[in-house]
């Protein structure tokens, strides 16, 4: 499936259309997709002034980045991942390499942004260049999905490194080809889905479009998100497809809302359009988040399945949905969100799927950063 031939023509086309000033297809300003420059500058000020929880949160990030120097890349030619419910062991094993490389690249790129130390940017590039040069395709049932929900952190890193002068032109071009022909192709192949798979793939595609400067495909993802938003969210706040997932209904509610809200953040950063407050017949993202928080705290009242899985400090991949609610507390200013997360700060979620990874360190704001 999706066997790709990286030809001289592809590289040439990429060189002509590569992202950057003067291409004629650049997206509006918004910095590095998830991290606008005013957010970066705000956090830099907090770190200079040694304010908490930023200082401790940066220590978490740096620890993650420093660990990357002991890691060799896991890029493979065919990212072939079986369906989770058909082969859990091999699904997890084959996904892990991408997950480790992606979070390593992102952590290093973000530390470089704060410190200016080239060794971190170079290590991030090591992972980006490895996947761009080695990985040619994806396959099996979950290759496209895992690429979409774990590979996002590679694009976080790439967008952060856009202005890194030591990223050689040939390597940039090769990464752009990989982004277009493997990563975004994987995402776009499943973005028609009306559940969490569609949410992750649209988010991944948006990140790719920011890197590539593809305004038209960016707009298509915006259209898709709006087209089925209120089919996904019921008037009472439950996620119509995710509550069907038996004991994992609360988890999948989180797993849908994390990329959906992250997509809205990217859209806001690059177009100024605020989708966080869209509402129809009482349904809204805010109501879905409230619903998630309530039933995560009161699972005995969850009517869709007895004894559902809930997020906690002991959660397998990190403290969900705390990372999501920490990020969204900066959008909705709901005391219930911050009340749930404050005692656990700084929060980090860096093991499996990547949307809101360092939400305490990198706060979200729709009112600017003072």
C-alpha cells in the first residue's frame, strides 16, 4: 500500500514550492503551528524571571530533550502497524519507535527555541532527517492512524525549526517531500472519518500544511472540522461515536477532543478564526470538555458501560485528561479545569499521542500574552 518512489522530479518540485517567503502560497502568520512567537516570548520571560511553575516545567522538558542524545532513530522504510484490537502487542511495539523519535525531536526543538543551543536543534534534525530519508510508506490497518497521532510531534519540531539556518536546503527539501507524500498522505487517507481517527488525521494534516505552506489543503481541513463537529458532539456534551467504545468510552472522548481542540488552536494561530466558541442546539466543545471532566471524576454515573477506564496519575500513557484540561483552562477560564490540574502541575503527556504535550509550560491564550 502507498509504495512511493522518491524521484528527482519530486525533489525538484519541492525545491520550487518549499515553504518560505515568496512562494505565493504561504499561510497567514502564526509562528510554528502550535507555538506562536508571542507564546514563546512569554515563556522565555517567565524562565528569565525564574517564575513557577515554568521553571520546573522547563526542567521536565529539558530532561526529555537530554535523554534524546542517547537514542538512535527508529525510522523504517514501511511504517506497517496492525490494528490495535487485532494485534495489540505488535501494534504497540511497532508504534513505539515513531513515538520515541517524535517526542525526542519535539523536545529538542523546543529546548533550542528557549536556549538557542545548536546541539538541541541538530539532534531534533537528526530524527527529522532520518524519517525523511528512510521512511517511504505506511501500511496495514493502523499505519495511517498511528502516523497521524504520533507523528504530529515530528511536525511540531519541523515547524519550530523552520528558521534554523543550519538545516541544509537538500535536507529541508527531502523532509518536505516526506511530509507531503508520506505523512500528509497517511493523514489525508483517513480524514473523512467522523470519529477520533478523523480528528487526529485532520490535526496531522493541518500541521503538515503549515510546514508546506499549503493554504488550500489547510482550508479543506477547516471545512471538514466544521462539517461534522455537531454530529460528533451531542447537545448534552457526549461524543456520539466515542461513547460506543465500551469500557474505553471516556478515554476515547479524550482521544477525540485532544486533537480537535489542538486543530482549533492551529487554525486560530494561522487565520484568527476562533472555533472554540462554536455552538449549535446547545452543543459545543466547552460542553464536551465539561462532560469529559465530570464523568472522569464520576465514572459510576457513566451510563454507557459499567466501570469505565478513567484518567489518573497512574494512567498508562500520562495523566489524561488533565493535560487537555490544563491547555483548555487558558481558553475557557473554567475554575473546574484549573481546580482539577493545579495540584498536579507541571503537567506533561509525552508517551503515546501528541497534541497537548507540555500544557503547563506552553499555556494557551486567546487574549494574548502579557
